[in-house]
C-alpha cells in the first residue's frame, strides 16, 4: 500500500508550505532574471541607444577639445570631474534604473516578498567535495548539464538567425565609412542580443514551470508526516479524542442532573435542545439549566420524556437560546415574550395558571 510504504501521496499542508518558505525552499529560476534583463537592456539600447551615444560622444568631444587649462587647480579639476559624472549619470541613470526594476520584478514575481535569514548563514555542506561530486553526478546534475547544453544550442541558433537577417548588410559592410560601420555593428549586436534574450526568456519560463512542479513534488507529504504535523500543532489525536470523550461524559452527567428540574424543553426539533426552569418565588426570569446539540440534545429529550417534562418545538427560540445563553444564565430580554408563551402553554397543559416572567 502507498500509505504503508511511505510514499508522498498527499498535497502539502499550508503549514508545510509556510515552513519551507521560511527556510528559503522556493521555486526559483536564476535564468529568468538574467534573460529578462538581457531583453530589456537590448530593447532599450535599440530604442534609445543612438541618442545616448550621441550625447556621451558630445561630452567626450567637449572634454577633448581643450577648453580647460591643463594646469587647473585641484579644486577646479574636482568640480570638472563632478560635472562630467553628473552628465553621465543623467544619461545612464534611466537605463540602469529600468534594468534594476526589471531585475527586482523578476525576483518578486517568482518568490514574492521573502525574508529568509537562515539562508545567509554558512553551510559547510556546500564546500564538502564529496557532496559536490554527488550533486554533479546525480540525476539532477545530469539534467542541468543537458539543459545547459540545450541552452547553448538555442543561443547559437538564435544568434545565427539574427545575423542571417542582416547578412546582406554584413556582406557589403566594406563599402561603409567607419562611423557607419560602427552603427551597423552596434545594431547587429543589439538585435542579436535581443533574439538570444528572447530565446533564453522562453527557456527560463519553461525552467521556472519545471521548478514549480519539482517544488510541489518535493513538498508532498506522507500520511505519517501529516499525522506528525497534526500532533505537533494540535496535540496527539488520541489524547484529543480522549479529552473530548471525557468532556462529553461530564456534559452528560450535568444534563442528567439538571434536566429533571426543568419545566420545559425547547427543541429545533432534533438538532438542538434547551431545558428551561422557572420558579417565580425564587427566580426573577427563567433560566437555561441545560442545552446541547446532537447526542447531548438526544439525551436531553430522552430525560425529558422519562420525567414527563413537556417538549415544545420552537426553532427560532431554540437557536437563539442555544447560541446566546450560557447554562445557568437567565434568558435575554428579547426572548421574554417567546418564553412566556411557551411557559403559558406548558402550564395550560398541567391545568395551572402561568406566572408571567418579569425582568430582574
């Protein structure tokens, strides 16, 4: 049987998932972030790279034009360097900012907001040569090697396809001037990077899908693990069952002691039972002396029949008293009229005059 052989046949519980997440065990693809940054970076450079290069080239020309004295003071040189740094940051800042956002977004979409300080600690098993050889020559290691070779093949095919699209431009590049050749080289390089990044992005999505599936398989639990988790979180099931049995027995004893003193039992009609007692000489209002659901409700009705206590079916009243009134407490104000009607009915059955309940 699978349950007896210890096979993981059950889905992971929420507690198991939370515990694994706190330990840093999550589905994550490192290639997804790198591929996304490559695609975004190549796309931005293709769109704005020409303008960016022109502005940086203008800055370099102004510097090399000799507009500043060679024997400038140190303060002037520092101020000049800061101005150039500000210009470079102003031009490259938006590009780097978008790449940073793309990198963070790639991680957050995979893992969410995750804080796992335990993963920052030193793990000597990571530098164990024997453990490293086991990881390399394991099935997962072989699969990673095959996947890596497949990625290389995809990169070569995507790069070749990108260059082939511009093959005519490459064939006649000898007729171009140096500046035109530089522009063509930059365009072909960026287009090739975009194609390669797109191919890697598709592979990264597939890799992340596989990582999610593998993570779900690793989190699956055996029947024994689920029992151990329930025992740790809620206690031993046998102890809980024994405690509930004792509580049920105590409730039965209380019911057996209190129900014979009741004047009427209100039911719903089989699920709930509430025993009410009213002594006008000692009580200001009727009191709930016993209540119960299920087995206890059946016990209350049985005792009422044995002691010839009237049983009246009032569904709304029984539900209200069961939910709102504790045993030994008086009925609430909103139930005075309904309880008085029931008591009047019971007293008529006994041929007596029913005293009206009054507020304390």
